[in-house]
């Protein structure tokens, strides 16, 4: 009995370590995305988006084909799921474009702000669209973050459009995918296939009109062809991490990507991080800290309740 228990603990430890490695890889790669986008800066944002869709669709088709699960694809093509995937496909395209635009116009700081805002925007969407009720501390967290964003807009007298587009599109995308019970890889395949005809029409037009960048530089062409890999690899790591790690750990890991992006913006790309941005980010970080601590407290309380009432699930 003791040997079996020790074996179970070792297996769980290995699973947690593997999950943590996958999670760090996923968010680390997403955090380093500005390096990749800057490396193909010869491509205008719209052309980069179209090629990313095309090459990602090709790679996802190969990956899903190798899995040999046509049942999962057929399930994703049911009318309601296909409608939701169509909606999510345009949301993720908007997110990709906003982020590419942010990086190529030297606004990585704003793009990272959008991803820092995402967890709090998720909460707001849950309240407004799903009828979820918030604990008081989460209202406080949301209020503090809103004050930070309002301060930025008041001082600058302009809307942080890149941050709002990145954060809102990704939050809405997450909401739609949350209510669409489809395998993650199959879902991305369907999404890119839905977008593929539009991408191919634009790519063809650019190439025929002579405004297309593809084919003018071998190095740039090779890098843009890697956009499918750049998109798929972090997602594969993320799905493996999500299966192995508790949600509370994933909640912490999700801040790695925008933190790396902010660091790159300030240290590598020398974007200004003036006092107004410092105040805004500071208030949003306070809101995120309150939100995360409350999430951990709720998760721990749930575990204690299960331990105290081990037969509750069976009885319910």
C-alpha cells in the first residue's frame, strides 16, 4: 500500500513538473513574440496577418490529420459550434492584427497592457454577459484597474486603442471558446480554415498587383513561413499545461507573457515608460494582485470543503 502511495505521489510530481515546464514554455514563447514580429518587419501588418493565417492553417491541418480523430472535426462542424467558431475566428484575427500593429508601430508597452487587462476584462464579461456575481474584493480590484486606465486616458487625452483592442478581442475570444465545447487544436484548425479564403484572396491580390512582399526576400519568406509554427507551438504547450496544472497556477503563469513583453519594450526597444504609464500599470497590477489572491483563497477553500465532505460529490 505504501509503495503504491509513493508511486502515485511520484507520478503526480512528474505531472506537475511537466505541466509547469509546458506552462513556462507557452507563456515564455508568447512573451518573446515581439522578437519574431520585429524579425519580419518587412511585411506590413495586414500582409503579416494574412500569411500567419495561411501558414497556421496548413500546419494545423497536418497536426490534426496526424492525430487521426475525424470524429473531433465532425463534432466541431455541428451548426451551433461552427457558428461560434466563425465568431471566434474573427475575434482572434482582430487580436492578432492589433498585436502585430502594436509591435510594428513600437507600441509593445500598450500591447502588453492589453494582456494585463485581460483577466479583469474576463471578470467584467462574466458579470455583463453570463450573469456571474462578484465577490466585493473583485469589484475593488476591477475598480482600481479602471481608475488606472482612466488616469492614462485623462492625462494623455487619448484612448489606448491598441491595449483596448488586444485586451477586449482576446477576452471576447476566450468567452466564445469557453462556451464552445471543441478540442483546442481542432478549434484552431477550423478557425484558420474559416479565415483562409479571405487571407488567400488578399495575398493573391497583393502578389498580382505587385504590392505583395512575399517572394522578394528569401530570409523574410522563410521567417513568415514559420508563422504557423510560432502560432501552434505555444498553443500545444499551453494545452498540455492546462491539463496538468491547477487553475491557480495557470492564473499566475498568465502574467509571464505580458511581463516579458513590457520588459522587452522598455529595455530592448527603448519605449518610454514615463510616470503616467507607471501609475497606470501600478494600479492595474494592484487590481490583478487582489484578484489573484482572492482566486487562490477561493480555490483553497474549495479543496478544504472537499476534504471535510469527501462523500458530497457522490451524494449530489
